[in-house]
C-alpha cells in the first residue's frame, strides 16, 4: 500500500458518512430515547455501521468504541472512537451536526477527523504533524483579551451542580464578550479550530465527543486544561470529560472564569460602567 494515506481515507469515510446522513434526514426519522434521556435515530446507527464497515475493510484488527453501542476490542493496539452523528438533537431539527472519528493509541488520541456536512467542511489532524480544514493548514490567531473573546459552549447539565447549564452560560457571558452554543460538541470545538471563537468550555463530554477534536484543536495551536492522555479508563463508557480549551494567552483566565461561572457562591462585581461596548449588543446604531 505504498503511498496510501490513512488520514485521507478517514476524511473520505467521514465525508461519505456525513453526506449519507444528510440525505437520509430528508426521509422520515425514527427517533428513540436512550437510557440517558438523549435522542437517537436510525440514521445514527446506520452512519456508525457505514463508518465501521469502511474502516474494518482496511484495518480488520483495530478496535472500535462508538456511541451507538459499539465496543470491539482489537488486537492491533489502535482503537477508532466514533460519534457517527454528534448533535443528534440538532440533526433532527435541521441544524448543524458533525461526524467525529478519532484514533486512540496508548490512551492518547493521535488522529482526528471531524466532518460538518451542512457546510461541507472537513477538519483533520495527526498528532505532531498538523491540523487542516479542507486540506489547508489551520492555526489559531493571536489571542485577544478574554473580555473581548467569543467562547463556545454546549450547555450540559452536571448532576452535582445546583446551577442550570443556562445559568452557568449567562454568568460566563458576564466575564467574556459572547458565549455561543451550537448544540453539538464537535461544532463548538471546530469553531475554535477555525478561529470563529477564542476558546471552548465543555462539561460532561463522552470520549467520542472529544477524541478527534482534541487532536484537531491542539494541533491547530490550542492549549487545553485536559492532559494529552484520555486516562487509562477511557474505554469506560460512563467516563465524562470537562475541557477548557483555547488560545494560549487566554487559557488560564478562561479556566478561572469558567470555574467562577460554575461556582454558585461566586458573585461578580458590579457591571462595567462607562461607554456601552458595541460588541456587547448596543443596537442603537442600527435604527
Ligand atoms: C451531544 C452533543 C451536545 C452535548 C452533549 C453531547 P450527541 O452529543 O454534542 O451538544 O451537549 O453533551 O452528548 O448525543 O448529540 O452525540
Ligand atoms: Ca456526541
Ligand atoms: Ca452521537
């Protein structure tokens, strides 16, 4: 297989899977509720099957861990981590979703591909090599001040917190310029990779929500509070990840801001005085 490129094979696989999911969305979707309360459709399962069939045809001894009940122990030491449709709720309602395929070796994600079908964007990265968007290298731009930054988030309920996800988002919104919520973890992560936001704060993530995106964002230059390892227990389906990620210059400040936003006893000082910051939604010039 001289000259064969596994990265572009996985890009093609993710693109084929995402395009197929997009086509199938036009037909009747059979929705079901899983034990954890989240939604699933027959397209989530069919998309996962398509991805597994393609990868298995090339790499029969690799393992698989996928959201839709997929758990195959391989013998090669490599495991593909798949979220066939990240953002099922969005998918059902005609909003952006992503296909996420990561490769884990020695508890570390080493290759990641995310495909966003609606915008036909393919992001990929190999650890220690580079990150690309539609084949072109991507690099995070220099950080701006946190108070001027847009931050991505997927509000997810934490069982141990008395604050609702939206209370946390609104508290964070007082500490940064803007918080955007996509409804799909990989869409939010790719907002950082594509410089559409300066960072992301994400809670209660499964390994299939983060494996591919961590490689892509860090290879694009993002720093993260997560270690480069997923932990030895990463194949435990109940494990959850909390990740703060962003441009190096704002990471510590963002981490502290997100900790404060989640702390019920934290009270921010009075709102800023002085001229209204147009970036904070002063619409007076729009009349
Ligand atoms: C979910 C989405 C959502 C995030 C959840 C994820 P799914 O993935 O990414 O935005 O808040 O934590 O589980 O179930 O649609 O693949
Ligand atoms: Ca997901
Ligand atoms: Ca999913």
